[in-house]
C-alpha cells in the first residue's frame, strides 16, 4: 500500500469514490466502554466502531454518534471520557447488520498478506455463481442472485447501507461484482454476498480461497494437486464429511442442504475448502431438479402430441 499507492492510498483502495462512505465524527458503544472500564480501568476509541457504512457494534447493537466533529482540528487528541456515556441506551439493529459488523470485525483481525488479484476475484465470484446454480454456460443469472440476496437483505437495509441493488441498471454493484473486476469493491459489498452465500465462512478462509484461484484458459483449479487430494481423501474426516453431505443432499437437495440447520452450511464450507473437486462433482450429479422437471413436462407434451397425432 505505501509502496505502490505513492501516498494516495485511499484513492488506490477506491475509498474516495466508494458508495460506502467512511465514518465522519466520533462514535462509541456504551456496552463496550463498560467492558473496557472493567478490564482496563480506562476507556478508548475502539477500531471496530469505525467500520465504514455501519453504525453497529457487532457485540452489542447500535453505536452512539457523538456531536463532536474532528475536522475543525484534525490533529487534536480527543480522549474518550466516561462522562460522555450518560443517558445513552443501546437499541437493537437488524440481525443482518450485526452479522455484517461481525464480518467486518473479523476482517480487521486478518493478518497482513498479499491481496488477491482482480482476475482471482473475478474467477472466485464466477465459480461461486456456478456452484450455486446461478451460472448456466457463460451466462450469469443476476436476477436469481438478486432474489437470493434479497431474501436476507431487504431493499430498506440495502438502501440504508447505500448499496441498493438495481438489477436492471448496468452499473448495479451486485451485477458488477459477478463480472470482470476492474476496481476494488467495498468490504460491505463482498460481505453481503459472503453472508448470503457462505454464511459460516471466516473472511480469512475466503481470502485464502481467492488467493488459491489459478487463472488460466481452463480457469478454476484447486491448489491441492490430485495426488495430495487422493491421499487426503482416504482419511477419516473426508469420509465423514462426504457422508454427511451426501445424506443431506439426498434428503434436501444441494441448495437446501447448504441451509440445513443440521450443520449443512458448515459441512459445505469444510468440503469447499478441503475437498472441493469431490464436492463440485457430487453437486453436479445431484442438481438441476428444475431442468429435470422441465424435460419431463416436454417429454410428456411430446407424448401427448404423439398420442393425439
Ligand atoms: Zn459494543
């Protein structure tokens, strides 16, 4: 960041032009402050109160915005004073906002590492769309992705985050993120999709997965070589996880198995990370109920025609 941005790091990150605005002014979570006082005997500004676009503490609820503005004296030190806490009550925001804040807080814990390239991000989201049945051939069905996301994130919530998804518009961020990446997306844009499609994943695991994407003519290939994969497949956790996933899929189908409360999401996540080739092959063999039923109807009609003819 310091080397390549030549001092314009916010410009390079896309923060300046982002729909998601950086926080302006002071904010605090009164419950966190109580914990700070108990643990350390003093209080301080906590960095996970300053996630761009969110005014939520992932542990306790809504943050309190203070009237002070720091732009007048940018370099002045403003300590957090316990007396700033009087008469503050915490309200409970929507559950999905807490989940996004939780993702953001976990993202802050990720250690320094090489960023994935735009090509790797492009490939990651293409694979994700394909794996969830949103990509047929080369075509990505953005309306289906939008429908899936909307089940968790209402338009009102997306609007409050300044991330309303207008799928008819060519500049819609939700469309853009599943297309070729040419610019950085906000952590919130990524987070909305991760929370909806990969709910049990840690950001560090997702970043590792994206970094492992190999870009080439036949794009996605898992980092683990076939030899290693065969060797690993013989071990116990692989057999257990494959068995669990098979039972869930037989029972609920690929899509619903992932959302199953019987640990479907976690099992899917584990296999996605460690045994992805098997998972994708297995899912491919067990998906497309829509296609099958469509074929059935067509065959039936053809039969009827034949009978009539
Ligand atoms: Zn808090």
